[in-house]
C-alpha cells in the first residue's frame, strides 16, 4: 500500500495541507499503541507498524518537495545512484551562482547577497512556471510518462536552487 | 571503510583548484552535475597544441569531500599526460589508485 492509498487520497502533487493533517491525526488516534495494550502481541505489533507507517506517510506527503520525490520514486522516475544529466546551460548557470556565493563567503557584502537572493527567487519562479500546469493537472491515469520526465527535471533543478538558498540563509544568519 | 590518508590529504589541501581562461582555444571545459545533492563540478584542461599534451588542469566544485578529493587527484594525474593517454582515464582508475580507496 502506498501513502496516498493509506490516506485515501488521489496521487497528486497538490494536496490540501489541512486535509493531510486531518488524515494523519485520525489514523494516529485509530492506531495508537496505547489503545491496544490489552490485545494480543501480534495485534499490538501490527498497530505499532501502522503507527510508524502513518508517521512516514505524513512526513512524505505533508511537504511539497518531499511529496514530489515520493511520487517520482513511486513512478520509478528517480532512483539512488542514477546519474541524471541536466542541461549544460543550467549547470553553467549554477556554477556561476555558486562561484558568486564563494566570493561572498570570502568577503561579506549585504547588497550583493540581496541581489543574489532576488535572482534566486526569480529562478524558483521561472522554474516552477515551466511545469506548473503539468504539476497541477497531474492525474495518475491521464498524465503521461513525458509529463513525469518534465517534473523529474524540475525536481532535480530545484535541488540546486534549494542548496543555494540554504547557503544564502547561512550567510544571513552569520551577518 | 575509512578514507585513506591520501584521500584526506587531497580533501584538506586540494590541488589545482581554480579556473583556466576559457576564451583560449587550447582550453577545454567540462561540467558535470550531481543532481541528488545539487552539486556541480567544472574540470578544465589546457593543452599544448604542438605536443598534444595536457600542460595544466584545474577544477572547481562545491560538493562533498569525496568529490573534492577525487577531482584533485584526477587533475594531478592529468597534468603532463598526452590527450590519448588521458582519454583512457575513467572513474575506476581513481577508485583503484593504490592507497586511495574512496
């Protein structure tokens, strides 16, 4: 059983956060080991397993990026050790930004950090614009393999931006 | 498996970090990404056109220790090699380098 089935939700990149939380809380109650202390050992361990499954499901589905990763894994689009190649243009751009970051690390410059921050925000938006319609309209039975491939490319490119953003946040924290 | 001293040395004091002038016609630039961790590496070589030999090699990466160490090692190795010789280098050579178990 996958996490979407467990929560009786359609496989979708876009979920209502409140609803996911509600499903999690319902199942937390339903499978809570405290309610089964007088049951047989086998049932106790089953409930414990379901509780753990529930925690994992909530972790995976409650966040947009993790949910995207989960769906892509479910659909065998991403796997560990796969050497996925992004376009050279994109890598070049990321190289340039990372080099800019290195310079900022050596010499702190608030104005430059702010410029970079804006640039990265713009890139996040542009990136999502490219796939937003595919992501939002995704339906398991309707969407194609090529749709998933585009989302996969987005997923990997976003990782670069997230990492850059993380560095920028670290700078901000130290300034 | 623990990292060997040689790998640690390349990680702590990487050699050949930097940039070659890519506007030069005898400088070649390669870029490769590691999308799982949002990392990118650039490796450049400068070739002597007369002898078809690599006279300089530089790299830059923002990645993890093993990426830094193996790139540092690779650039060391590339320098002074002929292009034909260098073309035979593959990642297993780095892994199998004596006393360099990554």
